[in-house]
């Protein structure tokens, strides 16, 4: 992976998280609906996250995490460095917010007050989305996708590191454990891995044919995505997704994932063309991307809690400044002790895991 491609991934990752953040703040109850344009973009942003995740994990397995011990420790550090603080902080903020303004924590936007202990406990084990379970940890609505992603790490790890004689059986059992809702989205994640395999077959030297192919795919994916977006906004999506899959937007998800996978391949082929620009912005992009995971998980609990404190109506400019601005500031500060400190988390988890399982 070139440095330019890495910067591009960081940029897309942060923009996808920012889209979900702004989409969730588009509601009338928090900001008076002034960000309504972002609401329909949230699902596509999550689709992009899945493809990105598969691409990155596939790359680092080839490069760094090439044994089961490194893979387990690195994945656990990446996930728990943010998930555990996010679960704890969400529980605290929700408790305080409900004490101040219980009317703002209601079922009509997805908040469930019952069974809060189980919500957070199941969240630590990532068991709250398997099969037909849909347990949300308080106001942290985006947490569902992390539960999907963790199981993709597990299934992919089993496929890569299990002994050949029972590799297939291990993967089948894991898919059976998680159920159809998680399994049906797994191909989106695998598209990222497939992108790596495709790029590995393309000659590495930068000749004219490579550039023509790359620009064609890159520009074509952008144009097709724009056309699909306009068509989708004007028409009812054809077909019917079975309700038990729990994903009414499944067909759209697959289209978006395929188009982004094409975009990723195209950009990777021509990444050197963007070297001057991406070298210029690489530092800031990398820094903001270092808070992506925290922004994605914690924007709802923080913004919802802030809405209990502001004395102005949601439509007020002051309300919008406080909720949007202070949430971003809080996320960037929290990231300093969560995902930006993955190395410290990794050191602790290495000791814990290898004390319990020395063979790993």
C-alpha cells in the first residue's frame, strides 16, 4: 500500500464518520433539522466502513499481523481501546442526561431504558447483534456495526490462521453462531480483501496502460455513484429484502460497497498522481483520522447529553454551535486517551492474553 493510498483511506474513513455524525444530528430534536441532507448518506457511509475495514485488515495480515498472536492482540487493542471507554462513558452520560431531561431519552428515536445492565454487558462481548438480537447500549446507536465488524475479524482470523484440516468447519460454525443478519453483510467486508487480491495481480510499474485503467475505474466509480445517488433519490428501490435479515437497505448496501471497492482499486492504481496534494495534507488527515473510531461511537451519547444542558430551542444557532462544536471538541479530546493510545492498550492486552494463553 502506498503512502498516498494510506492517506486516502484515512481521509475517506474520517469523512464517513463525520457523515454519520452529522446525519444523526440532522433530527429536529437536537438541531432543528438543519443537517437533513446528511441523513440519507449514513447507510452508505457504514457500507464504506465495512469495505475499508476488509481492505485494511487484509493488508496488515499480509504485512504485520501474520501470526495468530499478533492478530488477536492487535484486533483486541484496536477495538477495546475505544469500545470499553465508550461503553462506560455512554452509561455515565445517559444516566446524567436522563436525570436532567428524561423526556429527551425516549423510545421514539430508539432509546431503550429497560435492561441497561444487559445492554452494556452484552456490548463488551459483542453478543448484542447475533441472530435476531438487537440490543443497543443506551444512546450509542452506531455500536451495532462494531458488533458486526468484530465478528468479521473473528471469522477472517479463523479462515487465515486455523489449521487447514478444520478451517472450513471453524468458519461455518462461527457464521452459524452469528446468524444471517451479520453473515449477509460479510461480503461487503470481504470486498475490501478482494480489492487487495485484484491489486496484487496488476503490474506494479507505473506505465500508461496502468494509468488509463486506474483513471477509468476511479472516475467511472465516482460518476456511477453520483448517477446511482440521483436515481435512488427519485425512485423506489426495486425488490424486497426479507424482513428477518433486518436490513431493508441491503440491495443499496451492496451497490454502494461495489462502487466504493471499484473506487478504491482505481485510486490505488493512480495514487502517485495525487502525491503532491496528499503529501501536503497527510499530517492533518492522519491526525483527524486518529479520532475516527471515537467520533463514530461517541457522537450520539455526547450530543444527546449536551442537548439536555442547552437552554435554547433546537432551532437556535447557539444550540447548533454548542452541540456540533462541543461534540467534536469532546471527541478529539477523548481520542487522545483511547485510539491514539492503542500501543499502551496493546501492551496491557499482550500481557493479559499471553498470561492466560502462553501459546498465542
